[in-house]
């Protein structure tokens, strides 16, 4: 009787021990499984540090073909940035890049207006007049052939404090070019802009936003960055002022980059851009946004990593 009880107790203890080992073993296996894929953890940590909306930026392969400026693009929707009424940066006095401390400006609602395809003599001067009237700075992505035709307008852009950037030599799809031709598209435009203005751009926006790893590598070799957009107005297509206004007001978030044009598009389409501009400047300012150049957006640590690479 006594022996049986002891035996039973031993068996019970044995079973508990075995079950305990199984549980611990399970945990160990689980943990070691995780260790087999350390990338998982790293990825989770990396994702948590990124802006909430860009938790999974598209790999390059998925970006090409990207949302084109001639096609409705998916709009990243940053959120979680606090708005602050206590703005130091005002519309009339954009802060110079070297004066913006990243830690001090993380809560500012900075956004950038960008104008592609110029310069020209019809629309670019009108855009510049409006920007001057409101005392705000923007970024112009210029096409080399246009700079060659209108160097004085390129100079005016620089004189009035805007950022001048590269938009290829003749608006080719950069992803379709062999390395040598790709270099020509970038370097010939850099040279034309330098000759017209004395400035060597550090930013490029590929025509229609079409980029590939080769395009990005070519830019990074030259210490340049590619700049996408977060709001595509489709102004080149003659989109109505009302529709563009609704799109911009709904989809602009801190760190936003709004895509507009100062040349090209369908006949007289950019008349709408000229009408739209004062309205969005006034109403986004009323919503506590400050307009800065893309360079300033980057310096202020407000550019979204999926948009400026
Ligand atoms: Zn373009």
C-alpha cells in the first residue's frame, strides 16, 4: 500500500517534471526560432521608429513603375504629428536650413510646394509673383532644355530664394536609359542649371516619378536625393480648381510635398494652377501649415523617408 502510494507520487512528480520540461522546451524552441530570423526583430524596431503612415515603405521593385505625375498616385497619409499653435516659423519668414534645429522643429507643420517642368516665360513668372506676394518659398524641378531656353527665369527663381532642382534634361523616363544616357540626363541638367544660376542642385525628381535602383544609385553617387510627392494635383491635365483644392486640403499633412507644374500640360491647363495657388496658400496657412523648400523640409527632419530618398 505504502509502496504503491510512493510510486504513484513519483509517477505524478515525474509527469509534472516532463510537462514542465515540455513547456520550457517549447519556449526555448520558440525563442530559438525567432533567433533564426533576427531580421524580424530588427524590422519591427525599424518600423516603430518610422512615421506611423510609412510603416511599410514599398521596396524599390514595387515603386517602379511608380505613381506617375500623369497618373493618380497613392497618397501617403501621415498622421500622429501633433499640431501646434505656437509656431515660430511664419509664412512671411521662412527659416533658413542652417537655423532649423531638427529637435526644435519636429512639431512644426512644414509642407512644400513643388513646381515641375519649368522654367518658362508664361506660367513660371506668375507662380513666382504669387509666391513673392505671400512671402513663401517653394522648390522648382527644372528641365534642362527649358533652363537652356530661359536661363534668366531660372536665375529669378534663385534670386527670390527658392530651391532649384533637377528634373532631367528632356523629360525622359530615366528607368529606361542605359547608364551613360542616364548620366547625361542628370549631369547635363546640373551643368545647365549651374551655368544659368551658379547653383548645383542636390535634389532631383525623375520625370513622372519613375525611379529604379540604378537611378537612385546614380543620384546617391552624386550626393543627390530623389524627391517624390505626397499630393498630386494633376494640374497638367486641366483638373478643375475646385477638385484640386479639395484634393490638396484633404490630403496635405505635415511633411507633405504638393506636386504642381509651372510649364507643360494640356493647353492652358496651368491657368487653373495659377487660380488655385493663392487659395491653397491662404487656407493651408489658416490650418497652421508653414511653407518651406524641400531642402528646408529635409533639414528640419520633416521629409518622409518614403518620399525623399
Ligand atoms: Zn515633369
